[in-house]
C-alpha cells in the first residue's frame, strides 16, 4: 500500500447514474474530491459515496453496474470515488468522506491496525464487511516452462511485486504449499501490471493474477498456460495462510484463462468486499444489501463478474473482520447465518475491543518506531485469544466458486 493523504485531490469521483456503456467505458465526467461539497440531492433520493479501484478495472465495473441499478430502481444516487492505492480507498471511508469502500486486503489491515495503519494517526479501525462476492486468484506458468507443480518453482524466476506487500505475502503462501520459501526462487522485481509482459519476454517463469481477465486471456491466446493446482487434504500445506493470507482459503475454480472445458484447479479464493464503518446505521445497511440482493437479476449480466454478487456466492468465511449488524440481520432473515458464524462474529467484536483498548498504550510506547508493526503483531499473538473455528457453514458458502474478472 502506498500512503495517501485522506483528503488527496488526486482521487476521482465518478457521478452516477451512468448508462451501461458509460460505466464500462469509463467515459463519464469526473470531478475532484472537493466537488462533493453541496451535492445533496433535492428530489428526495438517497445519496452516498463509495470508494473503489480505478475506472476501467473489473472491480470498478462491477460496482458501477450494481450502483447504476440501485440508482435506476431505488433512487439511490451513488458517486464512485476511485484510487489506485489501498490507503486511498480506505482513508475516505475512515474519515467520513465515503460511506462505503470496496478495497483489497486493506480492510483487514485497517481493522487490525497493521502495516500502514500501525501508525500514530491511524491504529485499529471499526471496519465491517457489508457484501463479500467471491473471487479466485492464482499462480500461472507457461506450459512450455517445464513447471507442473509448485515444487517445480525452485530456482525459477518468481515475482516480487513492487508496492504490493499483501500480494507478496500470498505469493509466499503459494510457495509454502510446495515446501518452498522466497529464498528458494530467483525473485524478480516487477509491478503487478507488468507481470504478463515480463512472462512474455522470459523475465518471469510464474505470475500472480485473477484467474480470468483480458490480460491473462491475451497471454493464453499466445502461449498455452497452466494454473498451478493446490489440491491437497494435508492441512500442513496451508499452515502459513493464517499468517500470510488470512482473508483467503483454498477454492476450486473452472473456466479460467487457458483452461479446457471441464478442467478445474484449486487456487486462492477470497473476497474484495464492500465495507462500511460500524457507526453506519444498521437499518441503512440492511436496506442496501436487500436492494443488492433483490435487484440481482437486473445487473447479473452487466459484466462478467456481477453474477458473483449473488447471495449464494457471498463469502462468509474466512471471517477475519466482522460483518455489519445490518448485513447480519439480512443473512439471518435469509437463513444463511449460523451459530458458528455468530460465535466467530462475536469473537471478532471482542478482539476489536481488546485492540482498541491496547492501542493508546502501544502507540505511546512504540508508535514512532520503525519496528512498530512487528511489535504490534507480536503483541497480538501473545495477548489475544484464538478466534473460534466455524464448523457449521451454510452449503452455499462451501460451494466451489465460479470465476471472477477484475483488474484489481
């Protein structure tokens, strides 16, 4: 994550409503953050601001499709605020400029007070999940590379993504599955967007991507590719995921770029959820998720990914950040909220209280130290109880995923 001032004018606001063509092409008019002032609607409609990834990304297109539908059907005027950095997406939510945010792992780091949130001006934040569509992400190789398993990555050129700490941790978790560490590979510094070209030119033997998307589809059209499979019943292979990729779980997918009909594999499954602060009205959030659910048939085909906003595609686990009370009320109403989920949810609320109680003293003692994030992580390991497992998952949450397309 790159630091971004909470009120940076580099972030973009996209005014809704938009036509389908408009939001997919990203051609709507934009304004600076300051343009939000005095924008209240005069027709009695609801207005809200959602922060997310940049115009043209799959994550933006999905959210624009949903927002456009809610505008047309429910008179919910939505403005999309865009940023290319995790902090740029989360800071507006935390400082009240945005009502909702669809960011990456930053929602988890904000809740825990980790990484860039382990600083005197931030600390643990009361973030809540609202709606959590699933997606699959993996490591792919060219079929002519001779790499067939994770173990075969030893000594090969492996990505070290610049400015992407959370994805580098996931890349390490992939290696750990095969009994390898980063030091067993030849790490190549490359941007997330630069991976495909680096593979084409031979600088990379493997890369990390969403399992579908125009970039990997284009790569697969030139070079046959293989998604490295993580199928295993051995929990030891996934032991480091709790530390390196706590928001993820193994998930089977099919229909990925370069895959033959009927072919499937297991890779990393996680959500880029829509989030809010705990202080947002429970009634408001329940009304929002009800509208997202009730209007699903209207937007499900707007992009390749919006089908994953269906209730039976929502990821309720691994739950590492509590859901908003309004979302919980909706899930209970629909019969998908179990006692195990409730116990985990309550344990996370207890964890939040302990984090916030400990933070002022920790900030005073270590807040300005370079090693503060590690000290904070170690303190949590030593002082916070383990979260309870969820053993009564609803059948929908345990189901294999469809593929998702996003450039985020």
